[in-house]
C-alpha cells in the first residue's frame, strides 16, 4: 500500500488563486502610488502617504488570508450568527456621532486609532457565511416559502435599511445580488425569487429618480458629453484616460488624468489609470487575472465536498465578480457612476482585508476538493 503524500498548505496548494491574487495586490501597490502621489502631496505633503498605507494593509491582509486558509472552513459555521450580529452592530455604530466618520456626505466608516473601518465591507463577508450556513442547514425544506425564502429576505431588508442610512445604494444592490444568487444556487423556488420584483419598481423609483445626485448619474451615463464639466466630468475624464493610453500605455507614472482631473484616481477609477499608463494590454491582463480567480472559484463551488463549502464558494465568486464588473463598467462608461473599489487594486484597507479573507477561505475549500 502506497503512503499518502502530505498535502501542501492551502495557501500554497491553491496556486491558481494565490498567484493571480498576489500579482493583483502587488500591482495595486504600484498603481496606488502612481495614481495618488500628486493627490497625497496636495493633501498631506507626502507623496508616499497612500502607497505606504496600502503596503501596510497588503501585509496585514496577507496574514488574514494565510489565517483564513489555515482555519478549517467548516468551523466558520459556528461563527455565522456571531459574524452577522457583529455586522449589524457595526452598521448601527456608523450612525453614532463619536464613532462614525463622514466623508463626502456619507457616513460609512468607523474611526479608531487613526484608521477607518468600513462595516459594509465586513457585512459582505458575514452575509456570505451566514447564508451558506442557513441555506445548507435548511436544504430539506429549502422550497418552503417560510423557510427557504422569507427569513433570508427579512435579513436582507434589515441590512439594506442600515446601509441605505449611510447612504450606500451600490452596496445594497451587491448584497441583494449575493442573497438572490445564493438562494438560487441553493434551490429556492424561482417563483419565490421572482415574487418581489413588482414591489422593487416603486422602491427603485424613490431611491434613484427621487434623489437628485443619483438621477444626475443616470443622466450623465446616458450622455456624459452633454455636460462634460459637471455631471459628466467623471465619466469623460475616465474615457479620456483609456483613450490616451492606447495599446501599450504611456508608462507607469506618466499618466495625466490622475493629476487632479480624474476624481479619486486611487480608488474608484484606478482601472482608468491602468488604462492610461499600461494601455489595453494592462487592462486585459488585469481582467484575465480576475477571470482566473473567478474560474477557479466556480470550479471549487461545483466540486466542494459539502453544501456549506459549495455555497460559501458561490458567494465569494458572486461578490468578487460583481465588484469587478461594476467597477470596470463604471470606469469604461457602460454603467452609471458608482463609488466602488476594484478588489485587490484600489486603495482601501477594509476592502483589501475582507477580499483577502474571502480568498483564504476559498483556498481552504479548494484544498479539500483536491485532497478529497
């Protein structure tokens, strides 16, 4: 009888996920520096300000990913309710005056020790773990309206109200898609999933068409060149960045749109900076790296050894895929403007840490797929 060869640590065994993610994180540090150096000088008098913080969060997030990859993913079932409860508490804490931090008219952060934490990012992780646990536990009655559908929608409504208070309509859309996507994969009846659609129309009307700045984004999306100096400013400068980059780009550090033309080039529009400085080749390389991670995640979701692992992997793929698609779509002018970071690349500690935690959990599930 042959000896069983000890398996590699999931952190190193899942190279199809690990290598693209490390490349994206490394690329993110470089591009955050390039995109933010001028902005950092004007705001803080230090051109390295954002890059140094991003590098710090990258190292911290590597530790988080390693820990998540080492921690048996099935044990997360025990913490599902705790994480969800913590997410609700943090979303409420954002509204507390001495805890919450406001920027640009939004209350989305908690400040402590000189750092800011964004609870809505943690909520995505908590929601995926909670739904995976709940949906896997209720499989025998998943087609029952009061068991498979209603409790999860009630949770979504509660989270959505708390996040809309910030306000953050984009995150509400993302957690809604996560919830619907995971329920669909878990086997919830299609008729139940379609039932709320007629009620969403008036809600969307009040949340979009009755809010001036959101309506302005829709109008700017439809024709940004009608008002390129105001409502269409972000989209037009983003498109200029892509257009001027050509096939191979101007070179790292040589872009012009980041020089106080393109708003927040190190966060929401970092893909535009990549397009200008690394060209079409850089943008396609970035999207290919994401595609590799998403493809491997889908394989893991399909072949996971249990339902909980399969649903967690599904949630991770939906979350990552949505964020990439929305951010890229906004930057390229095919979706209305929405402030959303590009995973692993954009500046932002909470987003980076949460996404790396997702990758660690995904690698742990993947190691069980390979090792049986």
